[in-house]
C-alpha cells in the first residue's frame, strides 16, 4: 500500500476508533441537536466532568467536534454534521442484521 493510501486509512481508523465508545456516540447524537456546554453534557451523561471532558477531548482531537469558549463556559458543536449519515448507515446495518436473524429463527 502506498504511504498516502496508508495515511488515509489510518486517519479514518482514528476517527472510527474515537467514535467507538457509547458515551461518545451519545455526545455526538446530542450535539447533532445543537451545541451544548460542558455542564449540560456532564449532566446528560451522568458522569463527572473530568470523564466527560476526556470524551470531548478525544472527539475534538480527531475533528468530529469543535469548541468555543464564551466567558467561563465552553460550548461544543459538531464540526461536520454529516457524521450523522454514518450513524444512519450503522443503524441500517443493525436493522438488516436483526431482520436476517429473525428470518433465520422463523425458518426453523
């Protein structure tokens, strides 16, 4: 594999890996509805602020979200809302697998 191709796949893998945690998926879902401050996200997630901040940092470092400091608050939003298309694709895979599993059970 050419180095440029390898680098592209590695970059994709970093983004997908960053998304690979239920809390981070929840955060992305919430940010798709609109920007949120860290305090709101902490309350929604139900974890301590340092844990939520680490999740936000992972998402920010790969470019999924961005932040903006306003006074003492930091607000987060999706950098590219098209990430939700990926979520839609994942949901389609889940639905297809469930349907095929049900069909296999019903055919026995």
